[in-house]
C-alpha cells in the first residue's frame, strides 16, 4: 500500500484552493487598508498553497508539528514570491514594503492553518468514505465560515469606513479605506460632529430612544396581563385566541398605512410622536403576547396556586410570583420590541414631517439626497446601528432563548 | 333555596360562578389588547377596503375650506359717496361640498351700510349672511353697498382690518356616500399589473427559500465549536438586528455604479468586469448559455440577495436552537453503525429539522411577501423591482391617489389570505 493516498491528493487540491482564496482575501484587505492598487496573484497563490499542502500533508498527522507548519509557511512565501515574479500582491515589493511583508506572512499563516485544520487527524494515506467526507465537509465549512463572515461584514465595514472619509477621497479612489489617524480626533470624526451640531441628530437620537422605550413600556403593560389570561385562565375562546393572536402579526403594515395616514391626518395625529406611540404597540403587542404566553405556560401552576391559597389576589399573584419568574422572558420580549420600534421605518417615514419629531430612521431618510455628502449618510447609519446592535449583543443570550423557546417550539 | 333540595345529577352544565368570575377577569385582562388591536389593525383593514372604493386623492385629505377675497369697489371722495364692498367666496375643494356656510364681518364705524345681499342681515355695523351649501368649486360674490361718512374721509380705514369670518361644515371625503370601481378597474387594466404580481412572487419565493437554505448552512457552521464562535454568531446576527435603512443605504453605496461605488471599483480592479454594472438600476440582461438565451432580472435578483442577506440570521437562530436540543444518542448509534457525516445529516438531522423549517418557511413566506422597506430603500421600485407592496406606496403617495393605493392593498391582503388558507390546509397540525 502506498504511503500517500486519497487524503493526500484531496488535501493538496484543497491547499491550492486555500492558497487562492486567502491570496485574494488578504490582498483585498491590503488594498482597503493601504489604498494602493494591489492585484491578487491567484494562480501564484494557488500554486504556493498546493506546495505548502504537499509539505504539510506528506507527514502523518501526528508529526505535523508547529515547526513543520512553519516550514510549510516559509515554502508558501518563497513559492508565492517566485511564481508572482517578486510581486506577491501585484506591485513591486519595494512599494509599501513593510505592509506587503506583513500581509504576505498573514496569508501564509492563514493558508497553512486552514490546511492543517482541514486535514487534522487524517491522512496522508488512503482512507474510507467516512474520512473523505469529513475532510470535504471541513473544507466546505471552513470556506463557508470565511464566505459568510465577509458577506456579512463587508457592508458594515464599508459603512464605518465611508463615514470616516470625505466625499472627494471617496469618489477619487473608492477602494481606499486607509485611515489617517494623524489628522486628529475632530477631523476624523468630522461627519459625526456635523450630524450632531448641524443636522439635529441629537434630537433624533432622543426621539428614537423615547419612542422605543415608551413602546416597550406600553407593549409590556398590555401584553403581560393578556398573555397571563391566555396562558392561565380558562374562558371561552381561549384556544382560539392563543392560536390566532399571531395572525395579527401577519397583516402587512403597508395595508394599514393608507387608512391610518388618512385618519390620522384628519384627526391631526399624523405629525406627532403620539401617533407613532399608538401604532407601534399595536403591531408589537400580539407578538409579545404570543411569546409571553408560551413562557407563562412553562411556569408551574402549583406556585401560583400556593399563592392563591395563602390569600393573595390574582393580581398580586401575577405581580409577586409570575412576573419575577418570567423575568428572562420579559427581558427578551422587551429587547425584541425595542429592536422593532428602533428600526421601524415605514410609519416614521409616512407620519413625521417636522424635523423636531424625526426619529433616526426618518432623519437618515432625510440625509439620503445628492446634496448631503455620503460620509454624512453613512455616519448617520452608524449612529442608528450602534445602540441597537450594542444592546442586542449585550443581551443576546436572553433574546435567543426568548425568541426560540418562547415563541416557536419545533 | 328550593334548588338545594334536589341534588344535581351528573356534572354541572355551563359555567359555575367561579368559572364565570375567572372568565370575566380574563376578558378584563385582554380588553386593552383587544381595543388597541381593533383600532389600529382591524379597523384600518376595513377602512382600507372602504377607501379602495372611493375616489380619494392625497390632496383631498386636507378638509375643504372657504377662501374669501374682500375688496372695495369704487372710491370715496367726499362724504356721502357710495361704493360696494365685494366679498368673493370660493369653496377651495373641487371635489367635496361644504354645507351650512355662515358668513360674518364687521364694517368700520365710519361707513354706513345701505343695502346688503338678500340672504344677509345687517345689524349695526355687523353683517351676517346665511349662504347655505356650496357645491365643489362653487364661487359667489356677496356685495354690500356702503356710504362714506365724514369721519371716513377724514381718517380712511382699511376695510380689510376686520377679517370676514366663515363657519361651515366641510364634507368629509372619507365618509361621504360617493363610491367608484375606478380604482380596481384601473389597477387590473394597468399594463404592468401582471409584471408587478410576477415580481412579487419571484421575490417572495426566491427570498424565502434563499434565506432558509443560507440559514440552514449557517446553522451547520455555528454548530461546530471553535474559538471566537460567540463573536461570529453576534456578527452573523447583525444584518437582522441593524436598522433596515442603515444597511439598505450601505448596500446602495456599496453597489453604486457611479464613481465611488465600492463593489464596481473592486470588480474592475480584479478584472472581473470591464465597466461598472448598475446592480440596482438595470432591469434585465440577456444571458446565452449553450445557445439558449434567457433574460436574467438583475435588479430584482440583487434585491433578493439583500433579502437573503438580511434574513438568513433569523432562520439560522431557530434552526440552531432546534439542532442543539436534539439528543446525541441517535448520532452515537449512527456512528457505531458506520453512517458517514453526510448520511447522518441527510437521514437524522434533516428529518428532525423539517418541522421548524416548515414553520420558518410559512412565516418567512408571508413576511417576505409583506416586505416593503427593503425594496423601497434599495430601488424605490424601479428597474422591475416593483412588488405589490411597493406598488401600494407608488399609487397612494407617489402618484397621490389614495384610492388606487388602497385597491392594491386590498389585492395584497387577498393574495395573503389565499396563501394562509393554502398553508393552514396543508401544514401539519402540531407545527402551526
């Protein structure tokens, strides 16, 4: 039996693929960071990756030590330099020399580590279908992680970077996302400062916060008693309600917007925050009620019955026993409702005309014109995104359990 | 008293007093929710149907009013000269009538009222006219003949100093009895109705399936343990959490075909394309593969990719939660039996995930169909991306025809109703 088998051959193909992938990605990263016109050397990268995989996967898996990986990495760098004619990123090595050096080393590390993890515990000999599948799936998953990360992060990356540039630079070289830290804090964050001083973003931020928090408060105030009734009390129509409440959530907002616009216009409620505070809870209460009743059902009824036996009224049972137990669910519902209200665009856009009443979504829509420079628009987008994203990531665990356990049980 | 003597046979029928109290308490707790949902969701739904049968334009929402122009016709030279004060009144609306119009004004003390219009009465310096009803756009002159006294010649006053006042009952365009089928006729006769419906269906189906498949894939990735998984999961969820306007506009700038568009500049730099592609502005491109030429909708596909990008995290979240609640025993057993990873996924994981996938498909299908903001912010409905929901906005607010918009909204709701009926008929009981 030959020492080298299918695992080895598949691995060097993957090595070539990793070489190409990481060369492209790191070169583009270098391009964004430096603003220089780098060109990814895909074929050279693939060739070097193939060779690096050959060196690493030649050895049985228990002998692929750190030193061997370093050798493979070194081989990758040398071959990349040779195959690309000493232009590993499409530019003479002398331009941006230190940067190129760092990025080439980075590429080598990524390539070798990728090959190493995909081939871990496998090879280099012939193996059964099981291990071949494991190898291929590892490659696909690794590639998927990289692809997903880039696809998700790119718009956010562009958003942040554009907000720190200025219009001339953006138009002259749209790929230059290098940041000049030497220009000082106020010059770097010029767009943000201008938004707050000249474009009333302080007011918008306050309005958004006010509307979102008030929506959460109103929603919980209405949904908690409703959810408790649906979950615990027996009454005709209980089953129907608990099944159909979510149907309200299926009604498209766009169908409601014309009648609400017409009626609110005539009542003089259209251009007010009160109007929004009337509409938002109505759309969030059904889903909050549905999520909460799912959680309330999970709380043992015996605890409440004990409270009733001890002479508490129903209302006191809810306040003193049920709610403290349901705190995680309340937090997740509150967060979810906050997210909906903070991000809501349609009604804010249709209802608000007065600059003093704008929420962030409405304010950004106002910036979306050719007269306002792009960096302002993106700075506005960052201002709207950061609070809700920070809050969400901070309480992510709550939200995930609340969303999944409370609402839909599959 | 007498009932207690005959013991009841069998279980009690109807609700006992305790059960009744519980019922009343439950209804009391649900009442506020019921009222707010009734007023903001159910009532507008019905109001929308009502509006769809009415010829209402956006401008008609401003209630009609009486506009008046006051003018002195003639000149006062000496005391005793006569002239007319003419009030030219007009119904500002060309569509709705105004009823019970009453007009009052005060003439300066230094002018003497001689004659007034026959529907008017002059008491002292005050004039009051009952003008009755004004048809849409009707105009009328009210003439008051006055004579100047010496005081006016000495110190002329401007007759406009006292504003004429009107009281009236404007007809409400929303509640009057005028109905029409024009909105629906125009909607179904419009040449692009079927295009819009087709774009809506393509967007909904491709967006839903794409988000589900990507969510399933992402869930597989997140189910393996590695350093930094929590950070990546937070990152993967952020498209769903970030405000739609922020991410949509970031995409618009990213895909911009003009100078400054990142993706086009990137693709040109990489040599993938020769010139910039207008991703969000190009309706379709002809692609020839193996001699077959078919039309590929560019902008619509990009909008769908955005939809997938934004909503795969939701599918990922639910599928991941389901996967982590699966028992590991069955996988261990499969390992021993020699099932490969793909076989395990195909025959163990996938069947267990079908339930949650079906629920997600249902929810996402309806929500994607309802989606408005995303397309509106990306393309505004241009370049073949006008779905039914964007058409509602287009008709009602861009073309200022509320009635026509409401008619489209009725179609949206009817299509949705069809979907719901189909789904609930064919979906398994326990999942929905």
